């Protein structure tokens, strides 16, 4: 490959790598407090626009493309967050059904989610958060709650946020 073709291809590969890295960071962390992916997208987009104004005219299109990719990533953040919430709640539905089946057959609630496998669930699903690491659901058994007939199921949905399912209401609540 001629040197001029390689020098034109290198910035595009860098932009693709940066975009994939930001998307991976967003899927893995998804933190609303100082969100790393939108923060990096905004700072990177502004840096790329600055590079555009201070670069030679032949290189400006690469800086403009980098700024566009980084800034377009910002509105995708809430879309990904909503998708991850939906996946988590669909997976939680299977756990809730298994807990209720366990209660019907055993006449008490399980002490841990692990007691549901393999009879009630083939394996415990993870939440929709995290791509490199599986983010587990957490479970508060009746032993940990004041009401011996209730339990709480939940998951982390960001750096400091949590979602809880309350079986008495059949609803999810969110702590930010």
C-alpha cells in the first residue's frame, strides 16, 4: 500500500476504534453520575473541532469526521440506557416467575437466587448492563427484610442508581 493511502486510512481507523471504544465503555459502565461515555464523547468532540480549526486544510475533514462521530454518540446514550433497562426487566421477569414457583412448591421463599438453579431456572441471568462482565441481580430474602413473606429483587442501573422490584405492588422503583 502506498504511503499516501496508508496515511489517509490511519485517521479513519483511529476514529472507528475510538467510536467502538466509547460504545463499549457506555455498554459496560452506563453511569449517569459523571457518565464516562457521554463525557468522553463531548470532550473528544470538542477536541476534534479544535483540531479542525488548528490543522492544515488537507487534514480538516478527518477532524470534522471525528467530531461528528463523537458528538453523534451523545444522543445514543439514553437510547442504550433504555434498552439495557428493558433487557434487565425482561430477564428479571424470569427470575420473579422462578421465585414464585419456588414459593408454591417449597412453601417458603428461597434464601438466595442460587437455590433457583437448576430446577426453576437453568442458570441465573445477568442484567442488561455490562458487556465484558456480567452484572448480576441482587436479591434480599425474607431473612433480611422485616416482612417474612416478602423479598426484593433489584439491579444496579448506573454508577449510583438501583432499580428494585416489589412483589406486593408488582412495580419497579428507582433509587438514584
